[in-house]
C-alpha cells in the first residue's frame, strides 16, 4: 500500500448519501506509481518461484482473512458507495468465492500438459504451459468496488503475477483495506499493492513500461484513453466497459419470477450495474400482465441510507444529470412514465422509474443510463425481442424468461452478448467457472473462469525431439525421394473427398 510522500497531495473519500468524509487518501503521482511497479516487479520473481501449491495456500489464507473481515469490508463499501449493507455483504461473498476458485484451479488450468504432436512431428514430445506475465495493473470501478476488481486481482495472482491496483477515487478505502488483508497473510513480498488517486494516477499506471497488462473496468470513453496510454508500450489490456442489457419475456414465462428478476436487475444498487437490466422486451400476449406486476413491485421500492431502504444513492454525482436527461428525452419523444418520472431524481437519490412506449432512438434505449430506470417494450414475438435486444452497440449480458428450454437456449445463443442468464438474473456472475466479458462497446477479453486465468498468462509451447526420423525435411540434406514419400503420405491422409 502506498503512502503519502512530500510530492503527494490528498483527496477525500465521501459518503455519497451524507456527504461526510469517510477517509483521506494520498494522490499517488507518476513517481509513486513507478515505485510501486518497481516493488511489484521485484516481488514477481519471488511469487512466480513459489510455485502452484505455495501460491494456492497463500491465496486461500487471503480468502480466509477476507472472510473474517467480511462485515468490516461490507461496512466500508456501504460508507463509500451508499449501497445497503446486505448488498455490500453479498458483493463481498461473491468476491470471496472467486478468490477461492482462482486459487484452487490455477494449476489445473495453467499447468503443463502434453499435446499430441500429429503425424508430421510424431517423434516429438509436445508440452503446453502458461507462464505469468509479470506485473498486472488493475483499474477498478466504484459500483462493485471489491467484486469486480477481484475478478482480475485473484486470477492474476493465481496465475503467478503480482498486482498493482488503482481503485476508483470514489471507493479508495476498499482497495486499501484489501491490500492490508493480503499483506497480513503474505508478509514476505508486496504481491498486491494499492495506489490511490484520481485519473492521473490511473493514466500513470496504464502508460508505464513496467506493467505487463492492464485490466480495466469503467466507461467506454475512459477505456479508449486507457487503451491509448497502453499503446505507447504495446501493453495488452482486458476491458469491461458497461452495457445496455436487455431482459426478454416470452409468452409462456413465469411472470411473477420474471417481474421480480427484472426489477432487481434494474433497481438494485440504484441501477448502477454494468450487467443491470435497462431494457425489457415482452411478447405481446403477456405484456399487460407483466407490466402490471412490474409496476406494482416498483412502487414499493424506496431508496435511502437506512437498513430498510431497497437501494442507496447515486454514488457518482455527475450521473444524476445523465439519468434525468434520459427520462426527459424519453418523455419528450412520446414515452410514458408509468412509475415515477423526472421528479424521481431527488439528489442524491433517484426513485424507481418505469417507462413505456419509448422510441428506439431515445437516449433511454440507446445509451447506458446507470440508474434505477427501466424501459418496457411490447414485441410481437421472441424473434423480434432478440432482434431489438441486439440493436445496440453494447453487448455485455442479457436475461431471458421462457417456459420452453429449447426456445430459451436458441434465443440465448442468438443474443449478441458475452453472457446470458435464463429464468434468473445474472447467475453467470456468481459462477466462478464461467467467463465474464462482452463484445462491441462493452469491451473485450474475459475475467473469471479458465479464460480469466489464461487472460493473465502467456501460452508457452515446447517441443522436445525424442528420436530422429529416417528423413529430415527441415535440412539441406533432404532428398527428392524424401519429399515424394511425404507428399504421397499427405495425399493419402488428407486428399480424400468428403460427403455430406
């Protein structure tokens, strides 16, 4: 964990619900970031040489320490984001399960394995293994300040890398506490360090030649700036940049469950969820019944900072203007507010808003709102629902409710998204073995699961000749007879015609 230096100034972490100062943190400048990366590079060799079993034990101990500090972490998340304590507890639980999975499965996914060489190299033993990159820089978001970055931190560490983590300036304390927990169980070397600060700190991390990969979560415009910084040193990046996810309701769906899931997906965490439900497409014959259930449930929700509140404030003050603009734009273009409206924006809170008859070209349908609002659309069929869901530049996740397993699976495969959940909301995020990531403006690359482990490792191919063949085709001693023999063999093996 970095500390303030003579060069550094500080900034305050604020409670978005009350405006009170939670804590003061140093602004790490480029020299601070370089120093942290230098320490990380020195620690990387030690961490790599520990081997799979020793890293596993240390990461499992980190998991245990985080679990013992679960309520402390959740309270800090509650203070820095304003989300309900129970939601913060659930987020921390999910981070714990991902840390556990990464620790337990890294060797199985990334360890050396034999590969069949094929006929052309039958005299070789072929080995594939995945080696650590070195130092990974993680730039985290504020909406899920421990769960989301843990999807990079845990997998990068399990793959044998060290990590320098720059948490959001809105939730720096979460990152600091996480680094303290890791330091307590891995005291030998700083395998996880935190640099706190504003955008300039993140830029220093992304542009440094001492970092081997960047894992970024945030907005699309910011992602482009991070990518530009990474391009200076050809530093690879995995990016998750939000979404405009759709929920599809089929004619034979369980409407009570669908309404409950759509409401949670839209309103939980005050709608500040990258995989949250922002658009709902309902097949015509059940549209009215679904809308009735959804609006009835939505009217019962109340934001606040107390334990009885359904969700908390808007964490980032600037987002309030975007939410209000989207609501007004939808209404100006002919949409209807069946729950709430522009008056629902009562800083720092936004009460539930349900919009209908919103045109497809409105901001509330096209742009990420990131607030407790939802648009509900009537469609003629499941096919039309999929078509409209795909009419977006984003492609992160999606939800389908249907009574037909076959129809739901077929529609899920057609959705242009990285993840889809059927008859539940965002189950994939809780399954550590599944990859998480999007397409289009939602980003690229994957965290979580085997793909997430491989994201933070480089594949290494090794061949070892076990014995010499009678003829050597990669030699100036090669004869025409050798070549004729090989051509005949290739013709026999691969020249046949195949029938359907």
